[in-house]
C-alpha cells in the first residue's frame, strides 16, 4: 500500500517536471540561432501608428540592433511579443545586412494602446528590451480619423504629400497637430468640443480656426475628440495608460 | 474478506429487505434530482456574474452599477430581425459608460457606436451564437464551428448588411466594395446588394475587337505573362498561364481583331523623333496638357506620379503602335467611343510631339526583342477555346464571343456560406474569413484546375475585400426593408443639343459631377450658371487658369474655339441654375465703399478667411480654397452671399465650413469680394 503511494507521487513529480521543462523550452529556447550580438535596440520606423481594431498597421515596424559603438549589427536575433491579441509577423528573426529587422504588426480586437516588446539576446546571455507603442481605433475613433482627413488635416498636419499640401505654415497661429498630447491632453473634452463647434474664438484663440458646429453633427465632433485622444503622444492620461491585455 | 463477500455484504446492507431497498432507491433518486440544479448552479455565467459583482465592489460608481445589475440569464429578443442574444448575461458592463477603465473581458463597456444594443443585439455585427450561455459555445473556439465570433478586423462587414451607401465611419468596407468594383470581381461573380440591385464594375476593361491595330502579339504575350510587370498599377489579374497557352491566346486575339477604321487616316502618322530636345518638348506638352491628372508615370525613384483615372504610361512606348497613338491623340472616340478620355483637339504638331514623347517611354526588358513566329490555325483555334474557358469575354469585348452569363459562382450570400459546403486548402484555418482571404490571395492553392486568376493585392486590401464579401449575407436579404439605407440612385443626366455634344466630346463628366452624374476629381458644377459670370466662364473654357495653387490635378486646355466656348457658356448660364435664389437678383446688391471696408475687416479679422484664401498675393498665403484675387470678376454677388450662409447646400461636400453668417456680415464680405476685380477680362467675340 505504501509502495503504491510512493510510486504514484513519483509519477506525479515526473509529470510536473516534464511539464515545467516543456514550458520552459517553449518560451525560452530560440527558434533562430543568433550569429551576432548587439547591445542596444533602436526603432527605425513604424512606431506610433494607428489602424482599425484587429487590422494590420500600414507601415512595417523596423528595428535595428546596434553594438556598443552604435554600429548596426547584422545577424542578431530580434523577438517581438505583444499582448491583447496583437502580434507581429514574423515574431522573431535575424537582422539583415543593414542591422535591421522588419515585421508587420497586427493589432488586437479592442480599441486602445498596444505595446510591442522587442528583445534581443546579448553576448553575455542577457536580454535587451525595447517597447513600441501603437494604437487601435474603434468605430468612433476611426470615424474621427476619417473626418480629420476630410476637414482638419490640411491645417493640422505639418506633413505635405503630393496630393495634399499642408497649409499649416500659411497660418499666423500654428495649429496643433492632433498627436500633440502635451498641449491637447490638458484641454477638457468640453473645451475641444467648443473649439470645434464655435471656432478658435470660443476660447479666445485664433479666428483662423473656423467653426464646424453647423457642418458636423454632435456625434461627429465627439468622434473627432475621441480620435485625437486616441492618437495623443504622450498618451492621454485621463485614466492612465492602459495597455491591452488578454 | 473476499471481494465477492464484500459485494454480498453491501447488497444485503442496501437491498436487504423492502424497506432498505425503498430507502436506497429514494436516496439515489434524490441524488439524481440534485444533479440538474447543481449543473445549472455551476454554469459559466454564474461565475462571471459573481466576478463582476466583486469587480464593482468598492468602486465609486458601485451604487449605480449595482442598481443596473440584473442577475440571471439576460436576453435581447428582436423577433423581426431574428436576434436572440444572451451575450449580456456575461457581458454585464456593456452599457456602463463609467467602466471605461476596465479593459478585461467580459466586463468592458461597449465602445461608442451609432446603434444601441437593445435595438440591434450583438450577433448582427459580431456573429457568434447568440443563444449560447457558455463561453465556448457562444464564441466558438473549436475549428469548423459554424458561427464563430467575427475577428475584429472584419467588423465593418456588419454595417454593410444594411448600409448600401458608403459611410464615413466604415473606410474598410467602402474600400473593399470599391476594390470589388474596380478589379472586375463583379464582372464574373454576380453580387447583389440586399435590396436586390446588382453590383456593377467601375473599371472599364478595354475592348479587344481592334487590338491588332493598337499593339503587337509580343506585347499581348508579355502582358498575359505578368500584367503587373508592365504596370504595377494594372488591375488585370495574373491568369497563371503556361507559355504555350499565352502564345495561343495572343495569336487568337490578333486573329479575331478587325480594323477600327474603314479607311486610312487623312493625315499621315508622325514619325517619332529620336532627338532629346524634341522628346523634352513633348514632355513639356504632356505636362501643360495635365495628362498627369489622369495618367501616372513611374519616376526615377520608382514612385507612381499622377492620377489613376487612365492607365499608367510608364512603358507605353513598348505597347502601342505609332499610327494608333496618333489617332488616339487626335480623337480617342475614333478607336473607343466609350473612352473616358477627352477629345483634346491637338493640332498635327502637338500630336507629333506627344507621340515622340510617349513612344520614347519603352522598356525592352518587358517585351524582349524576339519576334513571334507566324501563328498556325491550330494555335488560333486553341487560343479561342482558352479565351472561352478563362472567361475573358466577361470583361473584354471580343469579336464573335458573347459575354458569358454567371461565369463564376454567385457571391450574393458568400458571407454566410456554410462551412460544410467549403473545401479548405491545406494550411488554411477552417473559418469563412480565412477561406475567402486565401481564395483571393492564391486561388490555385485550392486546385490547379481553378479558373480564378491571382490578384496581387497587399494584405490591407485583401482584408478590405474580405470585409465587403462578409457583408454579403443571407441575413442581410431577410432583414426588414425599413432597415436598409439604400444607395443613391445613379443619375443618367445628359445635356442635350450642341453644348451637350461638346461636353460629351470633352468628357466633362469624367471629372465633374453635374446633376448627380460624373466623376469626383473636379468641383461639382450643377449650379455653375448661378455661380460664375459669363465673361469669366468663356475665358476659362478657352484657357483654364488655375484657381487653386496647391492642386496638382488641373483642368486641361481643350483648345476650344470662341464659338464653342460661347455655345458652352450659353448652355451653362441657362441650364445650370439653382432654383433657391429668389429675391436675390444682383441688381439689389448695390454696395458702398463703407460696405467694402467693413467686409475687409470681417474677412481678415472676424472670419480669418485668409487662412485658406488669398486676396493679396503679397501677404495672404492660405491655399486650401481657391485664390480670390479676381473673385469679383469670377463669381456673382448672390452666389457669394448664399455661399457665406451655407456653402453645403450649393455644393455638398465642399471644404468650406457652414458659417451660418448673419445677413449684415455676409453682405459686407460679399461687397469686399465683389470689389476684387483684378485685371479686366475681355470677353471673347460672340458669334
């Protein structure tokens, strides 16, 4: 009787050990072998984009591994992980001859901020980390994004394209980019709504901002406010930055 | 004691006499009876509701949340749209706007959308099993589940079940529908909107009836091999043909072609010059004629520059024959009466320059230099069969072939196709969206004999098309008609008479919307007659100068005569009038110098119009709207007055905000603007 009990507990122990080792291997062992190591991860492009919930970001995320002298390292391993249903394709790989690793990012199904964590092993077996922020827009924020493209972007976006030349530099009072969280975050939703509805003069600011209260509906103005809250950088802190999680 | 002995003892204990047996059976029955309520007690949703109560416990908003909370199975029942949704049993916080800080499911509040949960339920947009009350049953999770939750990236498909007209808030759905129309999907697959109207294509696949006059067999072969190698922006898909199939199809297409003109052109075709200076002159004329408003060309950096109304011209010199090109530039309608390209009225010298420039845009890598050997009749016949098999005539007009009807499976209800009727290719996850996406990305992975060609589309475009196709559900057709937001009726407005003929020749409707018909590249002109002064209009038609300095798309010069300009102006000034201007005849608007002065103040200070418009070239810089330096010679006073009140009623979609300006301000600004005359305009002689 006693022997059976011992045998049973031994079996349980073995099973537990097996499970633990299997899990460890699953999460820890690299799928690709590094050919070189770096000491720093830097972001080249693809940070702070936004797209509809669950969608793939338009631009790929490009990260670079550098050595201690700041020179790009080819053949270093980069791994990307994200929570909340977001994922990178590919999830891991080696940096190319230019020291860069490129992946497309697909956002999770809920609106809000997503943090992509990039890691790369160093020669000493430690990991270097880097965090990249992206945002997912729900229906309301996406509606705001589209209204922005129609009505606001010509003056509020300093970037020009061939199809759309920015009017920002032609204005005396420079409009704030909608991503300018430092200025826009402290402004209340009521103030922003008032400026959009009644123009800059509503809060003693420039008349160069025209009133849109008769052009846009209340819902549309709310959508614009939601959009600029969603893309604010630094993030809009009304509720603290919440990263999406499962 | 032996095992048998133990069993015998237990039997005696439980069923020893009738009283014991009765007692035992009663206890067993009681135990059985408790199983049912116990199972019910341990259902998923009870645990979830308990968690919710713990979550809201101690929050500031707990009293309100507790008051809203209702325990037990909840249900949204909407019999007329077939909704029986119990999702709110677990998703308790959906309607709680104060829970925005909660980001864990199932308690997150629903993000703001234009529809209420109680009116529409959940599954209409999200899919899933509405009646289920366990997590796995409701959402799916095992593969091949008939009605799994829809991944968030396709959510806009829900909107498309009722909204046939594009919505600002559903860019992905709109894009998907545009792509279905632009890439010719609807020409092979029948697709009906929920109101029964057939979706139609916006592409204009060229007729191949006279193809031999336009291009060579070698070009057709190279094009069939890889259309995107000729033009990255080409919408023609890759049919993944074998080399001999390509050879035979090209042979057939040339063989079936008939001449497009019964006699030779009266003017001899120009001989393209190899002189760089002449090519440069041609390039300048290409620029001045604003060909780039519609046609794109790849620049040195490999980026496409130009519009997408007409085909890309990066390698056009490798494609077209000189005689054809000269004829096309002379008047596109000679070759294709339905072409969207205007009749430019170029003279012989201009045609020569443009032919020189365009024919210099060659790429010998594309066609190669080898001449195709003469086609054998057998090859031509085999080419004909291949053309029929591949359904080429669904898009292109071909001599002797009729457009096949229902060539490919109908897709009206593809968004609700049962998985049991789908054959999945290996490696494709067993869900409907993944199946549709895989079919678009690589149709041949589902079988070598499949006829569907491959469209090289980036992932976001594939997602958009899948979204649009998922909106094609059986449910959409059974929803009550009152829920449908119908598409705007297409207008078939066509101006009559001599002016109408001229407008058709110049293809005004390719760019301008007039009375509901036309393209969106240029301003709407429905009320142009009320808006502008006749003298300005005549002048503009003869020599379109630019009103918006920041625009790269501009009105080309059509080389019209004085008489033609007057005919057009007469028609526009009479027919394109708004009916809403009663009592505002311009005679009543007599402005004083004081009006002009106060208008200037209002223009610059109160309304800051200089943010977007230029009055004084030396200090105003805004270029969102048109330049107003000579607006007093261009627009009419009543038009400006109404425009300042509400421009959207005059030209819906204009960027001009609705000012709702009071009458005094509007009148003063009108006075100021009417005073901006610029240089005097000499009216063209009337005939």
